[in-house]
C-alpha cells in the first residue's frame, strides 16, 4: 500500500493554493445548550491544519456532524465547531452556511493565504451519503471544484463510502493527513507482528457489533478480556442467569461456539455490579457473575473482575482496548472502566484505545491521555481495519 502524505504535498508547495481537508469534527453537543462537550476530535486535526496554514495554504475544512436526513437541520450545524476551532487555532475560522452553494463559494473565494474556512455539515446534502454513484459523484464534483488538492484527515470516516471520503480524492491530487497516517501506522502494528503477550479488551453493549473483530483477533491474541453489556450474552452461553441484563438471545449459540474455539483465551467477568434499574441512583451491589438476581441487571464489572483483568494485562506488551466495561457515564457504574483503563496505563506495553466510547471514557474519567500509546479517533474504522476489511477512504488515497 502506497499512500502519499501531507509532507509530500507540502514539499510541492501549497502557498496560495486552496487545499480541501476532510476532517472528522463529529463532536458531541449538549442537547440543552448546544455546547461542545468533548473537543478531542477537533484537537486531533490541528497538526494538519497548522502545517497547511503555516505553509500559506488557503484551507477549506469540511466534515459531517450527527445524522441529519440529507437536509439542513439547525441542531446539527457545525457553527459551534467553527468557533471552537478558531479558539484552538488562535485565528478566525470563516464559516460557510452551506456546503457547495453561494455561501461556500464566496467564503472560499474570500480566503487569504494561511486562512481557514469551515463548510456547513456535509450531510445537509443527500449526495454525501447516497448509494447512487451518480448523485454522490455530482456532489463530489461540486466539492472538488472548491479546491486544488485534497487531504483526508478524518480517520473516523474512512470506513464510509461517502462523497467527501471516497469520490473527492479521485478528482484531485490527494494525500493522507497527519492523523490518518498515524492511525494507519498504529493499526498496522496490531495486524502485523505485535509484541507479545498481545491482550485485547473489548466492551460495549452488543456482541453482534464486535463479532467480526472477535473472530478476526481470536487466532492472533494471547488473551481476550470481555466486559460491558456484551459479556452477558457470553455468560448466558455458559448457562448462567443474567437477570434483566442486556442480552442478545440470537447470539448465545454463536458465543458458545466462540468459547469452545477460544482454547481458554476468552476471559469473562467473575463478578458484576447489579442494579434494580438503569438509573444513576438505582439500588445496586456486587454479585457473582453466575448468580445475578432475576430482577436485576448488570451495569458494570465488579472489583474482583477488575483485579483479574488487571492481572491479565500486567505482563502485556501490546494492548488494544475498545468499549467501556460498564455504564461509565453514571458514577456508580464507572469503576470497572476506570480500573481497567488504569491497569492498561500501568502495563509496560504499547497500548491503543480504539476510539468511540473508549476514547470518550478516557476523557470523561479524567485519565491522562498521554499515558496511552495511541488514542484512535475512529471506533468503527479501527475495528474494521483490524477485521481486515478494505476501508474505502484509505483505498481512495492509494497510488
């Protein structure tokens, strides 16, 4: 795989040129105030943007946010992102009120060398996500007309065959940005010959979401630790009562088969924090994983499991973690995620946090981001890479 990167573009000279940067600025917003609650993805694209502005490029950033239905929707506007991006860059970011219309064209035309513009949400145009190649291509033509070169720095979107990710690079000279290059280099280490022991920690709600990556990783890892809501389907497969815990009944047989093939590699919780209800103030206590009361649901792994997972991580040399161990957004059920995350930081290992809720948990729990080897910005993209899938956005950058 040969991908040109940002340094190649900079070496050719970008001063005075309009450079399109596909970023992943899909940040969480507070529903009441509209304020950004986690700016991690905005910070992640700064190295690419500052390199381009410092070299005198006219930078045109575009991104999606949320899941609007192919038409403008104020709750998904990127306007607050433009304000925060400007604060972080220490310079005004011009904001276009559409994606490829009059506002976008006039905003881009007004850019001086070293300035940045942000277009409105790409998904306000149905062509961005269309499965119709002609519709998608027409939108890509309009986007490409705004620039003279294309940089993909949106790793969180490279697994999507969308106009801004897949079709625009076919129309312009294209390179990978700093973030995308780093993500690919890191994940390539995990799929190549990782230093052993290689331990993977998976959490999150559903086995079905992680089945493909479990099957891909099982032959390659030394230990696979499973927590979060998905663990209850595995516990059910072992014949245990799981009460009203999250359960994918249709996946029980699949989990039973995985356990039989795993040759002892899969490690499940031995205790869980069980509650009367899914609520931050629900009555709860720690119970054995094979003795969950029928009227209760598990919302976190228990302290004995945390200790066991920490022991399984202690001698690891390579660690990949994707998915929280419990409902970390509620303080009563955050100890499992915090404990496992802290154990990962203490291991003398190359550790990768696989984006999504795991990255959000690191920041929400106030953990030191620098104590992890790499925190990915793309949960779904990183999983699909580890599954061995071709990622459309990466394929589009190959020469």
